[in-house]
C-alpha cells in the first residue's frame, strides 16, 4: 500500500530534511490519500495544522486547484524553513502558501469561519479534540477534516495504553464518530488517517 504510488525526488528530499530536524511526516499512502481528498472536493483553501517538513503540504498542494492556497501553521520556525525549501524544489511558488508560526490553538481562532474546504491535523496529539472543534468552525459544508496518526502505532487499540496522547486520539475518534454533523471514515493507511465530511446544514 505504501509503495503503490512512489514518491518523487522533492518528496523524498523533504523526508530526508525532516529526519534532520526531527519532523516525522505522513507516510506515502497517507499523503496520496490527502491529495485524493483535496482533488475530490476541489479544495481551494486548506488549513494544515503542523507544517512538519513539507511532505503533507506538497501532497495537499498537488491535489488542490492551481491557484489554491495552503495555510500552514507550525510552532517551529525551523520546520517552516525546511518546508519552504521543499515547496520550492517541488515547483510550488510562494504565492501558493501562507505560513504562520505560532501555537495552533492561538492561531486558529484568528482564521475565518466557514472559509476552508479542508483541515488537516498532524501536530500536538493531546490537542486533537480541540483541533476538531476548530475545524468544525472553519470548514464550509461539504468540507473535510483529517487527522494523521489516528492509530498511533497501534496504541489506540490497546486498552493498556492510557497516556495522554493516546487518550486524546481515542477521544477525537469518538467525537468524529458520534457527531451527527459529520460523515466519518477511518482509512487504514500509514499510522491511520481519520477523516470526516462536514454535512450540509
């Protein structure tokens, strides 16, 4: 599954740079799923929570419209520096991204309600439930929210694992599954990609 769509040189370079700065990116199959979802909904405005090393951003931008803009939020300036270099190598101009350095829970309230087609979350796991709350406000009807690491190395399925990160990922899974405003789906790619479509009002 991970090898079905091989990554090209810009993505492989971004992965290598990510290793250098300690940013663990989404896997190839998860990235392909993000590109598929962005293409499927004709995404023009996407919020990415956790820039990482630019791998997920490249996948998303390749699925978005040619003049679409990715808003990427990360607390680490070095991560965004690496991502910008990855975007340049992938031939994605600076006008395609809006990079914001800061804590997601401080940045997200400043973004416009209902203005986004997709929200992708891959940052502080203990904040996942709060990211979902923010995403429901930010997404237009028909928009998609997605969370990477939804299986968290199989710890989510192990009742013996009760650390704060695992519990938060379990909680966001329950929230997505039980919220009548959402149509949920768990994709078994990589470390698990939890997705949901926001229903029409």
